C-alpha cells in the first residue's frame, strides 16, 4: 500500500524552477478548463445549463455526473495539487472521448481543443503536480520515503 501511495503522491521535478513551472501550468490549465467548460455546466450561452453529449450511451445521470465533475471539481483538485494523478483520470476520459468520438468527423481546428486538453492532463498524470502541492504535503506527512 505504501508503494501505491508513493507513486500517487510523490512528484519532485528536481529543481525549484521546474516545480514552479508545473505549479503555474496546472493552475492556468485548471482555471481555463473551469472557466470555459465548467461554467457551462451551471449556465450555458443561453442562460441554461449545457446539454452534455453522451456518445458512449451511458445512463444520462452518470454521463452528466462524470462530465460535471471533470469540468468543475477536478480543476479545483488540480489547482490545489490534491490527489492529482487520480483526479485527472475522468477529465482525460472526457477529453479523449471528445477527441476520438464526439469530434472525430470535425475539422482539425475543432478537434485540437480536446486533443490539447488530453495531452496536458496526460502530462499531469505522468509527472504529477510537482513539489508545491497538497500531494507533496501528504507524501511528506505520511513519511513514505
């Protein structure tokens, strides 16, 4: 169990500059996801909540829950650097489905948004949130070294 926690929580990018860079990256990425996509879940362009596509045919409540959490709760966790590697998983799923399924016949100009989001969140999955994060505090507090 300790090994699993170590892999989930540890993320030192070996330099102060790198750790600050990933802090700024994850904050700006998460804020943009929430601002552009999360706010639509509460109030779309016409003042009504966004209708979420359901290309996989999931039960509507589950589909809406995953999409809403991915665009509203996940950005908060990413800003805080809290359980980052787990938190990005639903957003990677939503953005990858957007790229490969929802927008598969659209032009590259339309497809690039979910593509870029998917790549950015995959980066966070692999490298973690960096040293300036709740994950690092938990890692140090649990003495998982």
